[in-house]
């Protein structure tokens, strides 16, 4: 946990100091019209992937791919949400950034799941959990602190079972105060990477029954994605109730 948190903070500091491509590229306007920095997203994604790699290389690779797919979506700027919208565009011959995320993260999750589990059924369930958790965390990333806060809240109980949970929690906790204070935005790159790290932790810490339960939960989240995003945006999560910066 401490390694991922420290690496996230260090990465954020380095990116803020260097601002590759100019500071304008690293600033966005959030839902409330405030200017926020984007440094924490790539920094947390890098920390989560390196931290996960140290524990389970397959997990680290999946986190890295999830982060890269999220970064592509951030750069491409396609704001359509939900599988239906992106699959509909794909049927019409348009490859959206969301479709790239869907297939890229799903493939990475399945490969990581196959390497982390021994039996075929468990491999498939593990892949669903990793990719589905990455998608879930991105679904709730609709207001400050929702995504990072969800990773912390869901990851802490699993820290006793898997070191990977500590990696996810450490990286998320490092960005959470500034995210809640509306000073930074983790974007798709951070949300997907943190989600994949959390999913890998679930895989590492659970047997078939646990995997089945978590797989069912993330599939249900995907089906009811719009409702979950609306609930997250409605401010019903206690950790999100903090006064924004002036």
C-alpha cells in the first residue's frame, strides 16, 4: 500500500513539474466549471501497474493495458457512455474509443485471469471480474472522488487476503484528497487502471464461489450502468460529501 501511494505522489509531482506538452494539455474543466489537473490519473495508473506487477506480473500487465485504453479514450474525447452506444456505433462501421476500451480491457482481463487461475471456469470468471471491475469503477467516475473512493471502500476489506488490494487502495488513497477537493481529475486512465487493480485483487483473494459472486455483480453493474452512474452523480455516497475548494 505504501509503495503504491508513494509512487503515485512522486509521479504526480514529476508530471506537474515537467508538464509534457504544456500545462494546457494537463488541465480540464470539471462538471462544476472548475479547472482541475490531470496529472494524478497517469501517476496512479503507473503506480497501480508497477505495484501490481511486483505482486503478480499478469495483474500488472492487465492494469497497464486498462490504463492505456483509458488514456486513449481520454485523448480521443468520445463522450458516449454505455456498451450499447459503442457497440451500436461499431455495427455502423465506426470504431469508437469506447469500443477500443471494451475489447482491449476485456482481452487483458481474460489473459490475466487465465494466468492467475488454474481451472478453465475460474480463468473465465477471473477475466470477467478484472474487466468488469475496471468498467464499474469508470461508471462511478462521474463526480469528484467517486472512483477513487469506491476503490478504497471496496479494497480495504480485501487487504488481509491479497497484497494486490493494498496496491489498489494505496494508489487510490493517494489521489483521493485532491480528487475530493476538486483539484485533480483521474480520468479514464486512472479509473480503469485502479478498477483493474481492484479486480485483480478480488481474483487473487477469492475461490470459485467468490469469483462467481463478484462476476455476477460486475455483469449486473454493466447492465444497469446508467442507473449506477446516476446514483453516483446524485451525491449519495458519504465519502463524497466534502466542501470543494473555494
